[in-house]
């Protein structure tokens, strides 16, 4: 593993985009659209469009910050210019906490879906076995596991496109009425759940030292991956909204495999296909993010404790251990989503705020895009904070 980190030109632009796609395109896209359809109606597509635009602003701004403040340490390096040493460390560990919680949810879901396929092992056993396998895959660094990235992204995107085509084949404009049955509020509050499907676009910033021509390729890879993911998500969500009649959205059919079986009763094999696709998407996200945040943890520890450096292997074991604890300790999905959004989006906002420093010498265009990102980040963090308060104190 150490050899991978010592090689400063391991990851190409194309590889970086694949890593980010694997980090973003996860199980959320297979479950959140159905929740949106029931709670916000067809207008839920507006949430995805809005979040895609907002994440693009955040991504472009973060890429600009990474260009002005190049080097390892990512969030610490970005925030330190205006918040100082401890502010940078706080932001870095806040980001790590958010992602550890998020990966705990994905590990938990992986175990549940694997248990649906093979009942001989309990869900928690499958979760821990998945983590152990990912530790082994990450132990060779990125180069040794590059082929896994390609396999996982193909196994996720191909079925996603296929399911979109099936849904478009039975699309009806009548399914879009009423378009906003519950008003605008559910469309806005759903942003904290929808953004969960985009988390990970920034993962390549923590692999800065492994990226070829990072000054040029970092911002390109981030912007490209967000656009590709946004197009995939919006296309899939549009197909779902056009294919699902209103009565099915509130009938209790809450999982995508069940719903697809209702829409396509002659395609019973779709349940197994979709379940396998979801598992592939989950494992792809976990693999990309474990490698990324482990590298970030290693860099952050070396900054916080310069006389106590840790190896990347040790960071992987530590991160996977914390993910395992998160998987076992938390069971409320809304709490997972709200905590992740609050921690990670706050880290985004603190980082791109650096663009407003006179010493950064950012352009007017950079600051306008950053301002749009900060407004969205504020809306999401407020929504996430309200969600945590509701879960902890009113239920």
C-alpha cells in the first residue's frame, strides 16, 4: 500500500472520474426517488435538478480552492488560511466523521441486501464480511484495485440505464399530475436526502498526491463527475416519475424491486438484477470512499501530530473499524442522512469560504459560483439540523 502513495502519478484524469463516479453513484438513487415520489410528488425531479446544480457549484468551487491551495491535507489545507490550525483540523475531522457515519449506513444496507440473497448469514455478518473484503482490496492501494473500480462502475451504470429505458417504455404524462400535491416545502426539505447521493465528488482531493497533473486534472475530474452523475440521476428519476402512477406511490410498495415487479409482472428476474445492482453500487461507493478517507486521515494525522505519523494501511484499518462501529450503533436512516449532510456540507462550506479571502486572488466568477454554493449549503445544513433535532428530541 505504501508504494501506491509514494507514487505521485498513479491516477489519471479518467481514473479520477471513475473513482468519483463510484463514490457518488450508490444505493441512494435506487431508494430516494420512491420516497420523493410519495412525499413530494413528481415535483421531486426539481429537487434532483436543483441539487445537481448546487453540487456543481460546490464542486467547481472546491476545485478552485484545491488549485489555489494545492497539496495534501485537503480540508485542513483549504480552511486553515481563514480559520487557523485548529479550525482546519476541526473541519477535516468533521468531514471524516460525516463520511464514517455515511459509510456505516452503506455497510449496513449492503449486509441487508446480501442477506436477502443468501439467508444463511445474518445481515450484520454480511456487513462485517464486506468490510473485511474491502480492507483486503484497499490494502494494495489504488493501482492494485483499479480493475475493481472499472468493474463496479459498469455493474452500476449499465443496469441503471436499462431500468430507465424500461420505465420510459411505459411513461405517461398523466403520471405527472398533480405535479406538486403537497406544496413546495417537501421539495426543499428533501435536499438533505438527495445530496446524500452526490457525496463523494470531492474524494479525489484527498488523493491529490497520487493524481497526475493535479493542478489541471483535479477540478476537471470533479466537475465532469458531477455532471455525469447529475445526468444519470435526473434521467433515472424522470423515468420513475413518468412510469409510476400516483396510487402506487402511496400504496405501501416502498422498494424498487417490488415496484418494478408491479410495473413489469413478466420480468420477475428484475428483482434479483436490481438487488445485485444495488449491492454493486454500495460496494463501489464503499471501496472508493474507504481508500479516499483513509488517505485523508493519514495526511490529517501527520499534520495534527507531526511526530506520530501513521501508515496508509493503519489508516484503512482504523477507518474500517469506525465504519463497523457506525454500522452497528446507528439504526435510524434519517439520523444517518441528517448527520452526514450536516457534517460534510459544513466542511464544504468552510472550505469554499476561503475563495472570499483577498489573499486567494480568486476571480469574480469564482466568488459568484461560491456564493451560490454557500446559499445551498446553508439550506441543507439548516434542514439537516432540524432533522437531527426532530429525531433526538421530538420522537
